[in-house]
C-alpha cells in the first residue's frame, strides 16, 4: 500500500485553511483580487530579493507567501463561479503537455534553443496574432526588453553572433554621443533608450541577466555607501562637509572589504 504523498497532504491543508480564513476572518473575507494585487507584487519582489541573496530559507518562506496568494485568487474565482483551483491546476498541466511535444509526443529537438522556438510557434497556433502578445504591458522596462528580445529570437529574428551585437552597441553609443554634443534633448532620450536596449541585447548574448546584474550592482553600491556613511560618522564628520577625495578614501576601503 502506498503511503500518502506529503506534498498533496500539505497542499490540501493549505486549501482547507484558506476556506476557513475566508469564512471566519474579517480581513480575509474583505479581500478581492484587486486588493490582493499590490500585495502579491510585493511578495514577488521579496521572493526575488531572497533569490538574489541566495538565502534558501528565505526563499522557502517567500514561496509559501506567494502560494497563499495563488490559493486566495483561486478561492475568490470559485466564489464568483468563474474557476476553482482544480481548473487552474488542470489548465497549466494541459498547457505544459501541449507545449512539450518533445516529451509528450513524437517531436524531436536538438536542444534548449529549439524547445524555445517550438514554444513560440505553438503559442501562435493557439490563436495569438503576435509572439509579443504574451509580454505584460506593466513589466518594468528592463525586464520587458529582455522578454521582447527572447520572444523575437524564438521565431528567428535575432543577430547571428555577439560580435554583431557589440558593433551595434558601439554604433548606438556613437549616436548618443552625437546627440549629446548637438544638445538635442528629444533625440538624446531616444538614443539613450536605443543604447539601453542594445546593452540588454548584448547581455543576452553573454548569458547575463541584466536585471539581476543591475540589482547586484545596486546592492554593492548601497553597502559601500553605507560604509562611507559609517566611516564619516565615526570620524565626527558629515558627508556634505567632506571633499570628494575624503569620501573616496572611505569608498576605496569599502571596495577592499
């Protein structure tokens, strides 16, 4: 006799607790999909932070918070008679099976890149008019640019090699420099956007996630700047009263640490 799957037992427990909270807790009864939305976004950022810190215990905790939100939305959907958790789970299972014919069918693939290409082609067959339809409008610009480029690559619209992308990056940098020297503020913004888009493209060819790379640099700057602040305070100085050379001394110490 097979023992019960602890994953199913744990998920069933969460569903039961959600039912109880929705019925008995004043706060939980009051929530709607609209009121949960900003809280869900916050939880996703907290999960993203934990992943970048490689704090696996925090990742586990944040995954639980996100899972609660998913169950909450399904509960509200069931109350509206629109869908329930069974519909949600069967929906994603059916989609995964349909979009992995190399696993659940007789399609052969040569590697990861062909899997991505097949994925985008299948989405078009499902009725989407553009491969870019699946990119959420509200995504942050850098993440959106990455997803746009990945989806375009999925149908073969891409550079052949990273040297071509590097050349394009240099071209965009030159165009920005020319507009800056001309003092054309409108074109400066446009060229700056083109340059950022090209940098994100180059990052993709280097297999670097630009969002993660920038956030790690943000965190590095924060740590070094806070070291500078503490050093200034310990010496009885205020940053606004220090010269740049004096601040640089603390900054260089922080870099060594």
